[in-house]
C-alpha cells in the first residue's frame, strides 16, 4: 500500500478534528454540570507563556482547513484575526472545519503535492512544496495545538482520556 498525501493529511485531519469535536463536547457537559464558567475555560493556559484554549482551537482549524486553503492559494500565514470566540463558537469552528474537509477530494489534495506554498510572517518567508508544507509544517502544528487543547481541558478536570484524543480509528473493513 502506498501512503498518499490525502491519507497523511486529510484523513488525519478528519480523525483528529472528529476527536476534538468529541472532547470539546464531553468537556463542556462536564464543566456545565460542575458549574464551571466556560469563559474561564476558554481563557485557560497550560503555562503563563503559552496561548489559551481559544488560540489552540483556532490553530487546530487554521492548521487543517486553513492549511489546505493556503496550499490551494500557494500562500499561508498565521491567522490574522483571532477574535474572541466563546466556547460554543470554538465548537462550531471545529465542526465547520470537519464538514468542509469531508468534502475534499483525494485528487485535489494529490494535485497540491508539487505546487509551491510560501509561509509568510511579516517579511519572513519559507518556501515549500505543497507536500512539504502540509507534512512538515501543517501536520506537526495541527497535532501540537490539538494536544495542547486536550491538555488544557484535562488539566481543568474534564473527564477525557486517550481514547477521546485518538478518535475514530481507520480500521480494516
């Protein structure tokens, strides 16, 4: 079996975004039952110099759906306007990204493999092929932010575990 760019990216995004939808929902139910203000959860950081849950969730969608959009355009940059989404808006953002990515075709992703993608932050640039960008930049960032979001929720007492993070496995049919 040959591993395709689609399998390494979109299939992984779908699995983990589905898990993020699930652990955000499970956590919200827990916090609501405990009487914890979800605004407090959104603002929680693992460490003072790390970004809060809000940024982690925005980054999960930015490094999945946003990365695909960047590869299509040939240009990617950090999110320009994070806004101040509440917990429900963050949940909707992940669900929307998941739905959008479910409609992406294998052929479309494979066609991006050799296209140039430029990452820009201010005047700084990094040049990639589409495959290099998605595999060496997007995927590691995506998993970093998904893990950090999970860790914040777990630290705040949400009853989530490894199975919640892993999501739906891609089993042999």
